[in-house]
C-alpha cells in the first residue's frame, strides 16, 4: 500500500486548510500595503503651493502677500 495511509487521511485536509490560510494572509497583507501606499500621497495645501511658488521666484513679494490674504479669508 502506497501513500500516507491513515495519518494522511487526517493530514491532507489539515495542510490544505493551512495552505488557504497562508494564501489569505498574503492577499490581505498585499491589499493593506497597497492601501497605505495610495493614502501616502499627501495633497499640498494652497498655502504650501503659494510658499513653493514664492521660493522658486515664480511670484514676487507683493503677489505673495495678496494671495496669502486671499487664502486666509477662506
């Protein structure tokens, strides 16, 4: 008689359950990591963008102050 015999009758389903549990854990971890990456993108606030533009020299001090007042009104 070949095979595992009586212990194999019990171990086969046990290992199949363990296999599917491991697959489910891997899938859950992959989706969790994907979700964290998609949420990791931070949106710049209007004030941050304004500061960047002023630092790059795209706008002068007068424009910066005017836009800053406009942003703070909201």
